[in-house]
C-alpha cells in the first residue's frame, strides 16, 4: 500500500492518530478489498495524498508510515503548527478524549475539510463549540457516522419515504459499548430513517466498557407515537449493532452492523384462511463495506464541486444531544 506524491490534483490529507480506524483494520487485508479505514479509503479512491500523520507511539507511527507510504510523521498535532505544512483534509482518528484538542489544532491549520471519527468530542459543550468554530472558519465538517454513506441505508431511506414497505409500526435497535460511543451511531441512524424522537423512559445504565459512558436501554417515541426501543447487550460478551424495523408489509432487519440484511415479507397464510403471516426470511450480504469509499468520494466532491456532505457536524450534534439527555436521566436513577 503506497501513496504517490507530487500529484497536485490530489487532495493533501493529514491523519491524526494511527490506530485501527486510521488504517490498522486494512493493513493486513488485500489491496483490492473494500476499505474500512481513512487511509484505506483515501488510497483506494486515488484522489488523495496522505502527506503526513500524527501518532505519539513511535513504533505505531513508523508502522503506519511504512504501510501507507506516508512521508512525514509527527508525535503530536502541536508539532505541525510551525512545520509549514498545509492540508486540504484532516482526519481525526485519535482517541475520543483527544478530539477536542486535535480539532482545535486542526482548525488553526485551516484545511478545507475535517473528517472526524465519532463521537465528535466527549463533551456536548465542546462539540457545540467546535462545530460552530468550523462554521465560522468556513471549514467543512464530516463526522464518521458511517451508515449515512451505506448504499443499503440510503436505499432504505428512499424506500421508506416511498412507503414501499408500508407503514412503519415499531423499531428496535440493539447496541452495546456506550450510549455515546456506539449509541450515537444508532441514534444518528434513527434520525436519518425516522426523524426526531422524544425520550419516554430510560432504564438503568450498563457499565460494560467505558467508565463514564454506560450503555443505556431507552424507550423513545417518534412522530405519530412511533415506538422506538434501544436494547443493550454487554461489550464483554460480543459486539452487537443491529436494527429491526416492523412495517405493515413485513419486517426488515439490519444484522452485524449492516454486513447483512434480512427481509420477511407479509404473505397470505396457506394454513389459516384469511390470515397473513411473515414468509421465511431472506438473508443477503449488505453493502456496508463500501461505506468508507463512498465517504471519501463524498468528501472529494464536497470540496471540489460543492456537494452536500451526508454526515455533518449538525447531524452528529443532534445525536449527541439525545445521548447526553439519555445519559443524564439514566445516571439520576
């Protein structure tokens, strides 16, 4: 995996943090596999040059630079300020606790766009402040709520608007590993598909991974009283991020985070005359693996052609506000 340098038509990218989502998940995979990471997406897209990276761990930084052909590495974002380097795109892939500081430095570097991992920051106040700073600085902001670039989710949104599945009756989401860390992904996805929701009741917090970010079961209500429930697993058992939508014409389920989808259409019962039932489920592979490549394309077109970003600071902020409300209510129990 290498990055050609000197191509002035390519966007200059800086990657802050050299862990799994920065490039690690793709480093042992075949070059023609669809990418799951920032570096993988930039290289596979071909219209980006990763010109520098930031990582305090010397060995990890060196490994990342070798794997992706990155010519320059820094131990901290502060080192870049006096380096004279300029970037079109800055990817924030550092730990969430570092995001606020790294975003502040990124804004001082004046890129065209910042692509930040979720959650945007660990603090709602910092997220609100930094999203506003991006607006004031005319820096485009994309937040990696990846399913907004998933072709299956985009098609589902269009199908729901066209009522191809009929009326939506109820929704159940399954997640673990923190209401902000993973719950924000689920709430952002629900905002995209069903719109704004109010909190009806929260359950007891489940401290399954992060000390200050419990997973929380919650009952929400969408438009026209639509019942939406978020159910918690436990991060020590296994990862879970799934969604079940019950429509008047059948049931559609997203499994393994979008790696698979299952459909069960409503059909006439051959056993009980006059009744309807759900057919045997049809399971198919999802298109989630293409989401990061779609994100890179969206970023390139947003910078060069003014296309709208699918996932923005505003959409991330809306999800984080609900996360914070849920967390505060749960901790008060």
